[in-house]
């Protein structure tokens, strides 16, 4: 959870923004997983969410305590709590017509994304707890996922178990073992 005292004032953030942005871009690479050509998972953590909050405060010129607290309340649920991973999932098709067609075919994809620690059980995502992002015609191109990891899975990851991530929707399937740098970054989220 990000606390108010961890945030910079608008002025201090403006002075440090270029340096912070460069650090966040490098950090984000360690937390991004591409599942095939059209699905990307961005695993959130305090570094990325703090940056998002700072950017929102800057863009909206929010400096009053109530506004800052509102941003903290909106974004803190995206920070993993030591027993889970949280990710933003993007379903990406550059062509608008293909995107429309595929979002209709991929209804439910957000519930078919999984993670696996070593040889353990697959853990499927709990999706879109904030609001429903799917309707009768199509799914959304952006979803928020939570993966609740068992004590056994967390222990295996702390011992160095590999991480596999995938999606097994009838119209879209992909999986991979994450590289060592991504594995280390994600394992670092676990208490």
C-alpha cells in the first residue's frame, strides 16, 4: 500500500520527473509479459502504481489533501499484498475492425489467464473486481487481474521455482516460462 508521505509534491515531482520516468520504464520491462501477439500483462507493484498516482496528480494538478487521498484510494487496490500478483491485461489488435471482431470472440478471456509456480497447480485470474468490463457483445481490451497464490506456491517461488504464465481461451492460447529477470521481479512481490 502506498502512503501519502511517499508521494512527492507537484513541484518536487516536476523536478525529478525525467529521472523517475526513466527508472520506471526500465522497471516496467521486468514486469511485462507478452502472451502471443495480442495479449500483454503488466504486473503492477508499488513502484508502478506510485508513478501512476504521481502522473495523475500532475496531469490533474491535484494538490489538495482530499484529492490526493482520492487518488490513493483509487490506485492502492492495484498494489499486490504479498500473497498475490496483480496485473493489467491488454488485448491489443492494431486494426480497429479486427479488434472489434476479436473482442467479440474473446469474451471471457480475462478468466482464462493463469500463472503457475514450478510444477504446482495453475492459478487462474480473478478479473475485474472493480467493475464489469464485458457485455453481451464483447469483452474489453483492458482488464485488471488478481492471482491469489497459495502458501505452497509462494514458498516454491521463494525457493526459486520457475514461473509459467498463459492463457487458455478457446480462441486464444499462449504460454511461456518467464525469464530470470522477470521471475526475480515477480517473486520479490511475495512476503
